[in-house]
C-alpha cells in the first residue's frame, strides 16, 4: 500500500554491487522517509551508503549495482514497478536532484537560460517562449541576480555559487514534490554555503516540497534540517528530530559523531574526539551490528545479530544498548 503522507519512502533497502572480486552489499537495511514541507538530513561517514541510497530513490544507480530487497516510493508511486520511460518522466518533474559539483551537472556549451528552459520543455508541452518565461521565473526564485540580463551567460562565466543556483533552478523549475540534494554546498565557501542553505529552506516553505539533504557536515544539519537520518555501514541506525540529534541522541554512533564535530565556542586547546577504528569494509562483512568494533557500549550480542530498527512516534533506533540506558 502506498504511503500518501510522504514524498519519499524507502524501507529495508538492500543493494548488491558486482565488483571484480565478486559481490558486495554496500547498503543492507536503509530506511528513509521525507514528508512534504520538511528537510531531512542524511548523515554518516564516507562509505555509509548515503549517496547510493539517494541515487536508488530516482533509479540512478551505476549499472553494476542493483536493488535486491526493500521498497521505494516517490510521491506514493512504487519505483520498482515503473519502466524506464515512467522513471525518466518522474525525474525532473515530481522528483529532482542537485549534485555537489554544479560544473559537471551543467552543459558547458549551452547558455544557462537555455538549459533551464530545456528542463521545462522535456516535461511540459509548451513553446519556447513560455519555457523561457518559466526558466526566468525559476532563476529569479533562486535569487540569481539580474537573471534577465544574464540569461545567455555560459556556466564558465559564473562563480561556483551562481552555478549552484542555476542547478537548483533547473531542479525546481517543474515544481517537484521531492528534491534530493547531495552535498550541495561542499564545494562552496562558507558565506555562499549559508546563502544556498537559506535558499533551500525558503524554497521548502514557498513550494511545500520535501528535501533529502545529504551531508557529512553536522553544522549544515543543525541549521537547515528538521529531522536527521543517521546511516552507518549501509544501515539506518537512528532517525530523530534535529534538536534531539544534538542533545538526546540514543545511538552510540550518533553520540560519537556529535562529539567529534568542532563548535564555534571551542578554544584551540579543546581536544576533538575522533571515532577510533575504521568504518566497516563491505568486502569483508561481519555478522552483528556494524558499529560493534568501534562501540564502547558493545556486548556479545552486538557481534552476533544486527539490531533491528525499532520505530517510535518521532524516531527510530537500531541498538541493543542505547545511550542513557546504561547503569
Ligand atoms: S548495537 Fe551494540 S555495538 Fe551496536 S551501537 Fe548499539 S551498543 Fe554499540
């Protein structure tokens, strides 16, 4: 049965990748939900499965990776039951994606106005003049300065921040219900980063879309997201409202992530707490909780069976010995 209250619903996602040495499972139990009008931050270390989970949502996985379990619904539609034509029409209309590197997502030989207008004409049966009008509106909406005068600029003539605004304009020009933003500000300096995050926030309010924001930066999450989804070793380990993520987190990995993030009030003599050990290697999977080798709360049970994700009203947790439950 479809979940009409979400614009994205991923449950029990497992992905198998074929590599030279055989098969590996980079994602083994991912769960993500995004409702209209909210920003959900997807966080975790490199290799935790964040980007593959997000790419799965729009069926944009590399050809050597396939879904072997789980369900994905975008705006209430099961993407597993859609053919390539239906998926193409979904991408860019009901759901869109913004990537980290705007330079590679824009065509260097086409003016920015034409690129945004093309995104309209792929999905809407309108003439060139109407498409240009919508493109201009989208560029204005993302705060692109002097959009009319710079409509015929090429991507290389723009700064990184302006290119990212063009990429966002292309993504929102067809008024998607779901926007997936994969590290959209990582390549930008901090002042431009703040402007882009503020823009995302205002577009959510204005258009009512849901946003899945992938980042490794907890500062970005703290200032931008409504809820946080924490992934580790290809699994969703915790979901919670953003304020709780920094105060009453229950998963030992979330606790360690927060403790290892610098804050503005830290002085130079503050020692940051790194997480000892390394993330799990999907080429040599271990039974049990993937965080067990690095977890100071682990007991024998943690190393034998992975903890299931248990959901409550506003949160979800996969851990046998949550933070705060120890005597
Ligand atoms: S299940 Fe065990 S090893 Fe995993 S995070 Fe919880 S306490 Fe640590």
